[in-house]
């Protein structure tokens, strides 16, 4: 299945706008039958990315608890031992070719829908 990438940090959005965009995208792609999305949230190098990342990870934990998403992982934890990585690659083999993931980029995450 094709990898979907969304960017919630580049449009100079507020934290609440970025999270709202993420929620819309999750709903849309789940209804479309997609299983994996890469979310670019930033890591704080320009001041606001860090706040978006913190809110994003908190929202992912909430969505996981509520059963809306299956799981998630920040890409700085994209290692062989990461169970989310193994499941995500099963759903979306395109992840194997995504070089950014293997750089352990703290500015993006993988969400299993």
C-alpha cells in the first residue's frame, strides 16, 4: 500500500490548527482504506515545531487509547527492535525505501491507522 505523508508543521499553523489538520487527515485516510501515514511535525528547530510535536504525540496516545489509531512511533525510534516499525512495514512496504526514516529523524512520526 502507498505511503501517505502529511505535513502539519510547514504552514506556520498554531498547535491547535496542526492537530485539527492531523485529525481530519486520520479520518479521511482511514475511510479511504489506508493503514499507514507519515506525519511531519517538526522537532523544534524553529521554535514552534517542538510544541506541535509534543501535542501531536499526546494526541496520538489519546487516539490509541480510544482505538482510533492502532499505534504510532516517532521516527527517531525507527530501529529493528521497534514493533511499530515491523507492523508498519508489513502494511506498507514503501516504508523500506523511505531514507528519511533511517536517519532517525525526530521531526516525523509513523502512525498506523
